[in-house]
């Protein structure tokens, strides 16, 4: 049965959660490299939804927190946190401008998965991440490429390539007519025109696809060191030819371009710090406890 963000997070739903290997290997590597106990290394899931990744980390001893702009999934996730003996106040809502209630330089690792394409004001997000990240902190942000053939939320080819105008709406309407749609809960029994309107407004108001260069610039302008690391994902090793081309100096830039344009972007950010602080940063202040 499909779940909505208003449905309470259950043990069954949490048990089916599959963490992104790239995200959590990055966390483990950072903690090991920084020589910090995992229970004393505040980690933030930006765009946490119901907090499944946060709970998964806390179950393994990490000091994890989550923020989201939508209060519904946060409230849906909190009961299971309490049930499993974790503080549900580790999930918070950010304001409409992407501002959180966390103190400056609190987190050592901040990650997101399939979130950046929903952020309308990327500069605000980058600035807030820089504010709340400790010097020497890192983060990995994974999101779909801006020219991916099939839009990952509507499952419709090429719709996000078009301007946010009547042309995009007509293409969405075409896919609805031929039955190629995500079939969201709540749209059962709706007319084709009603579905088209809903999908179109979601596409124009909730998704903001950008080239990797624009995303990179937003984070660099905020003060981060930025690196695109998609091509270094160990999963690419399963594709022998692709892995070979990715290692070859002549073809590596081409493979990177294809991945970042048509598939996925993995963006690694680092907040610079003096070398003397890299391995033993100053302990952060205590987190907020208000809801």
C-alpha cells in the first residue's frame, strides 16, 4: 500500500528503508578520518521527511538530526522515534526561507538525498548550511541531473526540459491521456484535466532543475570547497566499460559530463578550516530542545 507523508511512520515502513550506500559510507569515512566518536559527531539530514534516515543512524549510535520544510512528515515520523526510545525533538521544521533553529557551527556532516531539485532559493540553503556547519565539516548532496530523460517524480520523459509554461502543461496532459503518470494518492477519480493541473503545478512550483555548474557556484559563493564526485561512486565499477572510460584521462571528462547531465549528481562540500582544527574541531554547543 502506498504511503503519504501524513501517514504515521511504522515499524514495517522503517524496516523496508534502504539507506543510500554512498551517503552512509561518506559519513563513516568522515567520522573515521576526523577521529571523532560517532555519538559525538552531530549529523544533519536536510529534507528528512519522516526521518527514516535519521532514525536509521540513531539506531546505530550516531547523533543524527533532521530538518524539513513540511511539518506533516515530521509529525508523522515522531511517534516511532518515541516508541523506539529516541528523542523525537531531533526532527525540526525549517522556516520558509530555509532557516533552521540550530546554532552556528553545530554540525560536522550535512547530507541530502533527492532534495536539491526541490529547493527554490539555493543560495539561501547554501548560506544556512555554511552557518550551521562546523569548520572542517563535510556533506554529500545527491540529486537527479537536470537533463535526465525521465523526470524522477512524474515519471514523464522530457517534461522538465521545457519552460514552465503552456508547452510543458500540454506535454504533461499528453502523458496523462496515454496513462503515463505517477498516480498519486488523492487523485483517484479525478479527471484528466484535474490531474494535469496538479502535476503541472507540482512541476513548476516544487521542482527547480539546475545545471551542476549553477549548483556548484551557489555553494562556492557561500564559502564551501566543492567537488563533483559522481564518477568516483564504487557502483560504477559494476559496469566494466564505464569504469574503464571513467579512469582514462581522455574519456573521464566525457563520462563526468554525461553522468552530471543525464543521470545523477553527487556534490561533496567542505567548510574550510585551519589544518590544526581539521581532526579535532571545537565541540559544538548543545542542540535546541524546543519544538
